[in-house]
C-alpha cells in the first residue's frame, strides 16, 4: 500500500513540474491560418503579421489592424479603420503554448474576463 501511495505521489510531482513550451518569438512575424466553426460551418481565416500590423483575410475581404506587443507572448490588436463601435474595441491576444509551426492562443476584449481559445498554424 505504501508503494502505491509513493508512486501516486511521485507521478503527481513529475506531472505538476511539466511546463509547456512557449517559443513566442517564432510567431511574431509570418503568414498564419486559423480555423473555427461559425454557425455550424468551418470558417478559415488567413492573416499576415508584421511587428506592427496584421492583415486578416476572411470570406473574401481584408482588414488591417495595428499590433502592440506587451511582451514576447502577448499583444493588443486594434482595427485601423473600424466600421462600427464593436470594431473599435481592442482585443488582447495571449500565446499559451507553441509547437513547431502552431500555437494555441487565448483572446478577448481588453479588460473582459470572458476569453476564447484557438490554434493558429504558421504557413510561411
């Protein structure tokens, strides 16, 4: 019984020390794809990011946003030419994990507690 408890304790210690990789610098600049379901349909967004701007291509339209990096893994996105009040609000992006050519991120309106998650793939 003591051996089982020791093995259980040891496995908890090992898994709690594991920290996922975050090589965010590799994802500051490039061309990326993001897929999500909207109204039951798979929607794909392509975006090109430089150090200061991001151009999104979605359903045949493009939109340009400014980028301000807070640290290596977090940045603020704000549309340059918003078409309505909702588009004027800035979005906080946080890279949670990275792996080769993909990263998992969390995003939401600046200051809001409600966050969503997604995964983007670097294609260039």
